[in-house]
């Protein structure tokens, strides 16, 4: 006969949410405030908030609930603005293009590490 408590414990382990992952930096990572990112990138803070909502730039919340950004956020925002003005893309399309460009960079880096990339393109 099986013990019903064992089945209940197994079911609770299967349905229990995974614990939140906490990251600890050995060296404190400098964070930029919303106003600093907006000033450095030349974009209005409301537009930066919209970019965060659309997932075009990553941000976290500080203890007071304000947005804080990685030091690379102004460069990411400049990239978004270049795609918007240069290619006349809407923001949903920009998210897709950014994902594809990042994936291409990862694949090229993997090819360089593997040493399989030749100087001449394969189509010539």
C-alpha cells in the first residue's frame, strides 16, 4: 500500500515554484538612473519608460521602485534610435531586428572561437 502523504509531497514538489535566483556581484556594478540614461541618450524619460515596457532596453527596480539601468543602456537606446530613424521601423520590428543582430553576433563569435571562419565568403 502506498502512503498518501508521500504522493502529496511529490505533487507539492512538482508544483512548487522555483526559488528566485539572486545574483551577488563581487565588485559593485554601477547603475544608472532613469534621468541619467535619458540625458545621456538624448531621449525623453517617458520614451525610455516605453522602451522598457516594450522590452527594447532592460531595467530593474531599485529599493524605492525607480528604474535603474546597466551602464550600456545609453548605447542600446542609441541603437534603437538609429534603427528607428535609419530604417523607418516600428518599435515591435526593432525588437525583432535587435534579437536577430544579437544572435548573429553570437554565431559569429562562436565561429571565431572555433576557428572555422575563413577570410573569403563561401559564395565566391
